[in-house]
C-alpha cells in the first residue's frame, strides 16, 4: 500500500489534508479499505453514494465524519467530510484513520 498524506487545494482556496490510500482505483482495495476503517475505528457508514467511476462513503464515529473516496483517475483517498470546514473531531478522526493502516 502506498499510504501518504496529501494537501488538497480546491479552486475556492480552502485547502485541507487527506490520506492517499492508493494512486490506483481498485474496487477491491476500496472495499478492503472500507472494512479496515469501519472495524479499526468502530464506525458506521452513514452515506454510500457511487457510480462506476466514482464512489463516496461517509464513515461516522461519534461526532466526527470522514469520507472514503474512489475516483477512477485519482485513486483512493480519505478526507474530512466537511473538507476545510471540518470540525476538530473530524480532523482527529482522519489522523486515527491513518494510524489504522500503520
């Protein structure tokens, strides 16, 4: 696995940190990542939206939410659901998610 931290900078200028799980989009790896996060963080999947090339799943743990994202051209990432406006709890959950993979 090629796990690493990245900074995402959308056009609106508000950047935030995200985890790059894999630069390749593999549905098998996406589902494996989802299970690892769910059981490692003891979370509940609240929202599951997806198509053929793009999938977004929101994992809720307490008051915090992170999003697992598969994008055909970008790979698999995990980020605070609210992006740059994320609560401290969601940012902390993202750090805990990174630790699940170590």
